[in-house]
């Protein structure tokens, strides 16, 4: 990974159009999306098996949204599946992607959400990004944000890049990769 990528590099590739996928960009299955829908079905079966093993109750929705497979788990008492700052959710997503890969032989950009965590986190990140933009515009100095995972960086990049007069870039190496918001050139 480059130390100064922007949202068009690693952060976009890692979690694609999460904003669109989780913000109601739901689509019906079409011929071109049948493989993606199959991935979401495989993932839903895998997640359902995990929920059974862990003795958790939750409803599972499988869909294709924003050009990627999505599995949403909804129910009460699912916070343990999210973990601190979404760490457990990220791990579950990677395991689920591996399960899909094992059955299809194709890497998956599957997005897993539990209890609406990603949608709620996206709102928090939008507020954080807007606050950083205000500081950059007020003081003219770059603002370095806390370390974030790829999903979180993508959300921040999307907000910052939609605003005039500022730009964002990622720096550092996982797990300490962070965004720097700076005045636009």
C-alpha cells in the first residue's frame, strides 16, 4: 500500500461503495447480478450457521446493493457480534468473505452489517469529517484523524471529497492508517 493513497486507492477497493450500499441503494437481482446475489446467499447461510452455533437470534437479509453482495443481520442483543469499534464485525466479515471464496473460487466484496452498526457509524464519521473540514477551512492547516479501518476511511473520504476547498488522503500502515484532511491545492 502507498502511504499517501486517496479514496480512489486502497480504501475504495477494500470496501467499495459502502455508502451507497447501506444507504438504501438496494437493487433487484438482474442477470448481471446473479453471481453477486449467489454470494450474498452463501454468506447468509454461513452467518446463519454462526448465529446458530453462538445461540444468537437474528433475522438475516441477503441482497445486492451498490454493485456488491450485502448481508444484514437484524435483532436484539447483537452488540457482541459488532465488538469494540466494529472490530468483531470486521473479523466476521472477513470470515464470511472467505466462506464465499471457498465455495465460489472468486474473491468477494461482501458487506456484512450487524444491528445497523455500519449505518450508525457512517453518520458519526460524516460528522467527524465535517468537523475536520471546518477546522481546515478556519485555520488553513491539515487535520489528522484517528486511525480507522478501510470502511471508515472510505466514509470520511466520500464526505470530504464532496466539499469544495479541501482534500483528503490516507497515510500510514494498517492498523494505524489514518486520514489527513488538508486545504485543496
